[in-house]
């Protein structure tokens, strides 16, 4: 052990005296390297400064080109054609005309959904004297709230026109003083006897009244069109879908409703009492299609392809509030567009074999631009641009723009142009029920009329921007070349009577005084109807057309075209489809009104419901022309 210690000791002594410490050596070397680095950097900087000074003194002079300047200007405002907005004043002649109808809604405090939806009616010539009479549909008390001791129960009212726009109530003497919870009418001569019959939808069974030379008889049960006692029907339309010369009947049912279901929902406004239930809380129901077999009807909705089922829930998808006639693919066969509340709309294309196929999704009318369903109510279809493009207008719920679908010429596809035409933004704050196309100033372009009104009487307490009673709207068509195609006219242009707020539901039109322009009937829920005379004084030309087809159906489904020529070339075309069913639970006159402005057409063309075509010369303007179908 001692010898080993001695042998290690000299080695240790030698390392301590002859070998430097490694840590100290590293520190010393870093100091030397740092000093050399900063000296080199300073030398490089000095050389760069010297080089820059020499180059500045010796570089050649720079050659300057011509000086250029970039001028910055503000964007220029787009120049557009401007037109003078016309005055289209309306005069309230309700009382002066003898119209005293007040809609009864049956409200007794339970806030049941059907109480908010009524207010339908329309124009038709029930007595065949050549002028338009008025039928207004009424509701009634619920069976469980029937008032004791009341002598006069609510009924519909039929007003007979004397030819000058004066009306007489003839309800009782013609047999229509019947009480039920009614919704809206559909007028059509189903038995081809030359007298227009009346179908009325209801909560419960529906009613068909046969017109026996000015007297009416209820034939609902006998002909098989009463429907179900538990059903709630809203819109209905007569049309000849199989082109056999007999009018068939399509009926839109709203939701699967009962008092028990409604009361179980416990719907409320924020911080307030019970409110009216939303349609999203009820299941959908199938539509009816009654095929006219001559003396009786068969319900063929399922066989015809009208029973659309939700793929996810397997329940009926339809919640129908509006039906309109349209030839969407221009093949001469009648198609059907359906406005559904809170679910996608339908566009039933006629397959010409007694069946239909819903092509609303592929044709672009099922949903909004962003793929949403709307609270759709009233609907109308027409060529509002004076070309081959079809328009479909649908009134939607509050805080939803109403829809305006425009086809791509003759192509069977549509785009919602409401936001870009000026129509959509002006409708967002309103809750629109009635809506239709009509040329209100006779300039040749189709305008749009809307009636508005909310469901909740206390809505303004919760939403200050909303009102229960709302003014109607008239969108004047300025033409497709204008920056704003559809201009919402103010009270200065329409008169105060048109703008007076009401709980608007149905809306319809006819020329009641024979002066060529279109007068309006606006219908309220739980309030008086309003008859407005059109007092426009534009001096625009016009032509009214009444068709008589061989089958005596009123020519429903016929399409009339008036070509406008300049130097022998067609520059535009005025087109009207003959149908009474427009708007919301409303019927218009069958006579077609063509505003002409300064145009002077020489002929018109009729495509009759059976597909035949006829050209008719126009020998005079500013008159009603009666055209009978050629043998």
C-alpha cells in the first residue's frame, strides 16, 4: 500500500508544475480572439466608407427621362337610365261602394293558430252579367266557445256588383249564409255549364257550392271533395291538369292541427302571456288532388306524386299556404308552384301522364340563396319582365326578405333576384301574406302588390320595429335597365288610403268600374276589408282580354302573348297566364289586363288550355276584347 502511494506522487507533482490549467487557457484565448475580431470589423468599416466617398466623387452623371405623374381619382358614380316615378293614387271607396264586411276571427283568449290565418276572398262573376262580384270568406266561434243568445252567426258575404262599382249584399238570397271556420275561396266552373262554382277551404270539412243560375247548393259530400273533419285546408285552385276539358281541383293543407296539440305547446312571447304557436311545432300534411271524372271527383294526390315525405322524419313535408299555376318548363302543360311555411317550397312539373314530379330543388325555388326555408305565405307567377323570363314571387315572414325567383329565359331554372332588384330589402321588416303581379299604372310592366300584418297583437312590446297592423306595399316596376328595378312607392305616390296600416291577409284585384285600370281588394284578419279604386291618370293605353274556350272552363291555364314590334322586329312581349288563383287565399278576375303605355300592337296570340294556338288581330285599343276559341 505504501510503495504504491510513492509511485503516484511524482506524477502528480510533475503535472502541477509543467502543464497549464485548461479553464484558464480557454478564457485567455477568447480574450485574444475578441480583440482581433473588433479590430478587423473596424478596418472593414473604414474601407467601406472610403470606397463610398471615392465612388460618389467619380460616378457618371445620371440620365433623367421625362417626368411622369400618376393621377389618383375617386371612383365615378355609375350612370344609369332614369325614369320618372308615376303617381298611382288609390281612393278608399269601401263604404261608398256598399261593402261593409268585417272579418270575424273567433278569438276567445286561447290563442289558437287558425285564428291568425283567415281573411280570404276574391272577385268572380257569379250572375253572368259581365261585371265582377265580391265574395269574402269568414270564420266563426269555436264549438267550445259558442256564444249563447247570439242571433246572427258569422257567415261569408257575397256582394253583387251593379256594373258601376256599387255592391249589394245578396248572401242570404243566394244560399251562402252558411257558418263554418272558413279560410279562402277557389272559383271555377267544374261542371262546364257556364256558371262559376265556389269551393271554400276551412278548418274542418271544406265546401263546394254548385252555382245553379245564381243560386248556390252545397255538393261537397255528394261529389267527394269535403276532405277530412280533422284537416285544416288553406289555398285551393281549379285547373285542368290532364287537359281533358274538365277542371280539376288541388287543395293545400297547412299543418296537422288540433286544439289539444296547440294548447300543449305553451308558446309565449318574452316575459308575456301565451302566444300563437309556430308552424315548426306541428307536423306537415299531404295535399289533395281531386280529379274531375264528370259528375264526381276522385282524390288522386298520392298516385299523382303530390305526397312529398321528409326523408329524415318520414312525415309529410307540405305546410301549404300558397298555390300558383305556372308553365315552368314552357311545354304547354300546367305545373304547380307551392309556397310552404318553414319548409322547402314545391314546384310540381306536369309529366303529361296524370302525374307530377317535384323539381323545386333542381330548379332553384325550394329554398333561399343561402339554402334556408322561409315562412312562405302568398304566391304568384308571371312574366314581369316582358320577355321569356318567368317570375315567381312569394311573401315571407317578418325579418325575412320576400322571394322573387326569376327564370333564365326559357331554361327551367330560377334565381332569387329579390336582393338585387330592390324588392327584397324593402320587404324584410314586413310580414307579407298577400302578394301578386299586376300592372297598376298601365305602362306595360308588371308591378308587385303586397299586403302585410303580424300574427301577434302585442308584437311591438317585444320587437319595437314590428307592428301588428302594417301598411300595404306597391313596388313599381321601373324596368330591367334601371339601377333599382322595383321601387317601393311612398304615400305621396299611392295616397294615404293605400298606406293605412291593417292586419293584412288576402289581396286581390279586378277592374270594378270599367275604366281599364286595376282596382284592389285588401282583406284583413279580424277587421274590415278595404276596397281601393285605382285613380291613376297616366293616359297609358290598355287592352283587356276575356277568353272563352270550347270546354267552357274560363280558359284557366291559357297563355296570352302580345308581341311588340319595332321595324318588323320583336323587341319585347307582354305575357299573361289566365288563372284566378293568386296571392294568399284569394282569387282575382279571369280577365287579363295588358297595360300598353305608348305601344300599339297589331295582334295577340293565345295558347289555349288544350294546347291549340290562335292568332287574333287587335283592331282597337282601350277596350275589352272577347276572344272565343276557334273550332
